């Protein structure tokens, strides 16, 4: 715990400049701190569980990003303002038969197809979440594969609809990563995740539905509301 606290203090003191930096190897920590390998492993395990570092097989241990997201702003725009680098990697963009939950959310008929967007989201090079969206067929046909691959969700919707504002319904739930999600995010099955379910409405009509699943060790969401008292 003393070693974990020392490393934690160093990371916190370095601030944003430490994000994405690789930590010294176990052997280097043993030599520098004059402790045993099991002690170093336990300290790293504690830092991993607390979300300060992420261990990538074959690459090493890196300082993890701490994502504080104001729900009233677009994620990519807020990260850019905080001088963080966001990368999107397209995993799937195709026309599919609408699952029942999607069909209900988008108020579609039973025979209607939808377009499925699936992207890996990285911040400062570290995988932090998986993005999934569904669009009605007519709207999906107006979204090019280039936009699907590279544009943030709000920009993509603006280009496809011509609208400059949308109403957003959001619900955040907790869960555990299954084997497939763990594989995509480069982590272990069973780690805690936060699932942000989203419905985008234009003039009261739902035109996009889906969710973003974040590794909860990295992600914090916040919002501000006016409450009657």
C-alpha cells in the first residue's frame, strides 16, 4: 500500500502530462524502491483496480485517462477542449434487420431495416469504450462510410439531417464486461462498465438509438440541472 500510494502521488502530481505514459517495469521498480516483485505486483494491481493505470498484455502498464464528461456536451468536443486526443476505429457499418428493442425505440414497423454503427473509442491511445448506434434505413443511406468511420456522433447527425440541435434522452446503468466486450476493449471479462443508453430525437421523432459502454474505471459523468425548492 505504501508503494501504491507513492506511485499514485507521482501520477497525480504529474497531472495530464502523465496520461498514456508507460510505468517502469517490475524489475525497475524492485531496484528503485528496494522491494520484492510480489510487492510491486500487488501495488500495480491496486492501481489498476483504482483506475489509475491500465495494463496491456505485451506492452506494459500505462497511466490511464480520467474522463470527466459533462452530459450536456458532446464527448469528443469536451475531450478536445481538455486537450485530450480522441480516436475512433470503425468496427461495423452495415444495414441489418432491426432488433426488437431498436425497432421499438425508433418506432419502426416490423419489416423495416436499420443501419448499425459500431466503433471503438480511444482517448490518448487507450481504449475506453465501445459505441453502438442504430439509424432508420432512410437516414442511414445518407451517412457515408467515411463519416461513419471518422465523425463524432453529433457532427454525423448534423451532416445527415441538416439539423443544428437535437433532444437527447439518456440513461446510465452499470454492468460487467462479457468476453466479447473485454476482447474489444483489451481487458478482462467481468470488469465493471457503465452503459449510457441514448435516444436522439428531432422535432419529437427518434432518429437514432444506441449506447456507449465505458470502462467505469476511467469514466465519470456529471450534469447540471435547475431544481425547484
